[in-house]
């Protein structure tokens, strides 16, 4: 198998490069993940199809449709889990005594990711996964629960750090999936955790990397060897 050149990136707002505008406090595309530098270093042609709010199920359908329509990739990079592990916070605030499940239950997340990886390998496309940059739970809580009954949400959560642990669980699941399916993993989480002040790498919502965080993502991909991978 020759050198791999064509890369499709499928993920959510992290790899889309979404940040919060510091003036109007709204989400905007402010992407300083240096795709051009990554492409030049690894001699790749990279197309980024990441979408704000995307989950593994939506992303898998979009990827399958592109392949069915004749799109050709040597490598597909996937970054999912951040929206999958999230909850409907308004429903929790309105009814904290009820059972609430994430957008994508963990077992469904696992099964869907494995199915997508299997599909790619059958097409002789190399899948590459990324785990999740860590979030800052207090910022996340203050941003996403704004205007809601926070006492009710805390009652259901049991503590702010539950938010961190829930997201961490999905990030670890991505690592387990990579190990089980013998799939390459770009370890974004460890790259972020090397820094003592994670909050300096995240936007006001505690989850989207800011410009400094996006630079960490660039550096991690620059260090990752994409050139000569083969399907395993």
C-alpha cells in the first residue's frame, strides 16, 4: 500500500474550530487548528467535515452517505463523544427526580463506533480516533445551565464534578474502542492534561478549546504519524 494522502475529518465542534466570541458571547467558527501546516508536514490533502453539535450516530450516517456517493479517503479521522455524553439540562432542571440518559447511551456509543470502524476497514480506509479534551465542570455548569433551576440540576448531579466524570467516561470509552478494534488513537486528552491550568485552554463554556487549546490540538496532530498507516 502506498503513501496515504486523502484524509476526511469527521467530528463535532471541537475539530470544527468553534469558539465563543468574547464580545457577543455567541458561538462562532474561529479555527486556529492549523490544517495547512498538518497537511504540509504529512503530505496530505485534508477535508474537514466536522459539524457543530454532531453525535456519533449523525456523524456515522453522514460518513456512510459520502462513501456511498463515491467519496474516496485513505484515512478518516473521527472525533465524537462530547455531544454524545451531554444531557438535556432543561429536562433535568424541570424533573430532577426522574431518570435521564445522555444523548447517546454509552452502550449505543460503543456499538455505533465499532460498526463505523468495521465499515471503514472493509472499504480499506484507515480509521483514526481522537479522545476528548477535558472540560472544566464549573464553567460548563454555569454556561449550559444558565437560566435553569441550578439547585434542581445539582440535586440530580450530586455534585459539579459529575459533569467531568461523565465526559471522561466517554473519552475512556473511545480509548477502549481503539484498543478493541486495533484502531489508531490521537491522544488529545493527555496533551491537554499536561498543562496545569486546563481553564487557560478552554472558552468560557468550559468545553470548547480556545486559541491556545486549538494550538495544542495542532501540535498533537503534527506529532502524530499519519503518512504510512495501513488497515489492520
